[in-house]
């Protein structure tokens, strides 16, 4: 397993976590087997916005004796009164549901308590005005909630809530379809979405990724907006390469699903390579480095993706980016202007010219 360190919280989080959308569809035995297999292989992060109420009891059964090993995202606004997923900003219902979730999970604390699924400014206004936010913040003051998160599908709303300065973790839908204007949750331009990821990285806000496969649409040529199927490993790598991303949360149903996800770590680089997306990108995304490293290896030994990433983060206000850049073995000034990366870049970035700007920006 690979892990990433949360800048704000210090939590060491597995790069692949557990989405729970459909696990309630299987029996308790199957679910617990899958969850324990995930834990045994180092997966330590799980989202609890699930389609069915049974999920909470499954997690309680599997992890009550292993609670300290797991990080839970619990959503203050997800409603399971009917046994199936519902949504509410009513503070009384939220309180009742959170109490029920904690009992079902057999725990007395939440690692990341999430402001749940707000996509419009009016919902954020309501969440603040009716007491839902104050309840969540009070739970943090009591120590029941350790950190505050937000789940949303909209960059504009994410930035609005981030401005409040209370959010340490963002759950956001990241996949090539949404980033390139395809799908129900393809909110915001390619630039707006990437700028949100960079803001999170610069401010130390971690991102946990939902819908990495766009509900499975990207995995089938018949439903893919690109008319070509991507693999799960390409989609996972795509999300992990985005600034700020700590963990990707694909949905699982069974131990077989967990084993398939774990295969990502044994996959060859070409199996993870999503450079083919360069032929699909919309006009406003062409020419933007997405840190895919398809241009590697550089004849001069530059890590082109990281150099670009630290430059973009520096422009976004990350005060540590210059220090990270300085510690690289090779810098933009070492570029030989050979054109290898220009010819290899599937997103048609003129990297040779960009290296000159980066060298000038950092002074080397």
C-alpha cells in the first residue's frame, strides 16, 4: 500500500480507500470479508456516504476492534431513516442520524465529519442559518469530530466554503469525464476544476475522490463520452496525479473488488498511463500540464511533472512549493531545449518554453 500525509491533520492515508455506495447490496458475511481484506492490505480510509443503511452495521462488525486503524468520513446531512440514502439539512434529523450512525459503527468518534453534499450557495446559507453547521462545529469542540470536511460537486461552492477557513478535507468528484465537460457532475471549466485542486494543495486541504469512474461510464466504450473505454487503473492514476488528492474511493461490493483495486500497485506504468486522454481534451484544457509524466524519461533527467506542479502551486500561493522545487535534483534551468517533452506531451504543452518561465520564476 502507498500512503500520503495530510498536511493539516498529520494523518497517513492510503491512496486507495473504500467507497461504500453499493456494499449494502451484499450479505453481511460478504461485506465483512471484503472490509477485512482491505484492512489486511493496508487500506485505512473509508467514506460512509452509502446507498443503504446496512453498510454502517457491516463496518461496525468488521472494524469495531480495529477502529484505531481506520479513518472514517461521516456525512452530517446523509439521511437513512427509510433504510436507503436520503439528504437533509435539517439539524434535528442530522443529530438523530449521526447518533444512529455512531451506534451502528460501534464507535464514539468521527475522524472527518463532513458538511454533506452542498452544490449551491443557497444550501450553504441554509446549512449555516438553521444550526446544522453549528452542531457539526460543536461536535468538533467536544472531540466527537476530529476534523471538518465538505462534499460537493461544484468548484464554485467548494471555494465559497473553503473561504470560511474551517474545512480540512474536501470530497470531490474527479475523473476525466467531469474534468473535460462530460457528465451530470461536470461542473466548472477545466481550469476552474484544476485551480480548485491546486488551491487545496496550496492550503493543505486534502482531497478524497468520489466517482473516479464516473459511475462506471468511463469503463465501457458504449457509455464513455470519449467513445473509448478507460481502465480502472488509468482512472485511479488520473485522480492521484491531481494536486491535493490524498485518496481515491472506488465503490466495492466484494473481496474480488478489493483484490482488483489492490492490483493497481502491481500494474505496469503503461497500464496506468492515461496519455490517450490527450486526444480527447477540450479546447480550454489543451496546453495545460496535468502532471501525467507521459513525457518521461527526460534526456536531461528533469522530473517534468513535478517541476510543473511546483510552479503551478507556487502561482496558487503554496509557500512551500519553492522549497520543494529547490530540493529537486534537476531544475528547469537544466533543460536542454531538445524538444523531447514537446513531442511526447499528449496534452500539447510546450514544455520547452514553459521551462524557461519556470526557471525565471524560481531563479534556477
